[in-house]
C-alpha cells in the first residue's frame, strides 16, 4: 500500500485531535479503531509518500502526526511501514 496518510473523513479529523502525548494518542487511536474498526493490515507493507507534508515547518505537529501513525500502524495493526521509501 502507498499512501500520503492525509485523510478526508468528516467523522474523524486527525488535525483536530490531541496528539501531544503518548496517552492522548492512545485515546485517539482507541476511539478511531472503535468507530472505524481495525484494518486488516497485519504484515502489510506500507510505503508513505508525501507523508505529513501539510505540516510544513511545524516540526512539533509533524512529530505528533508521525507518532500517531507509527503507533497505530506498527504498534496496533502490526503493519510493516517502510520509512526509508519517503526519504
């Protein structure tokens, strides 16, 4: 799977969530998985493209965005995210 991880879901807007701490990200991930279900991506190879570009120079927000997706995809869903692909 190749994705920029920019989502257009009107029911869940990542940009409006508190992603500032590991605990708050856990809560957001729990809510997301409860409302949307857990994707069948265990063992899937995921290649981020244009990942987080909308955050531009907002380094702290990019780090929160990156941590959210890393914790969700690698931690919860057990997908293989190929981060070197985006470099």
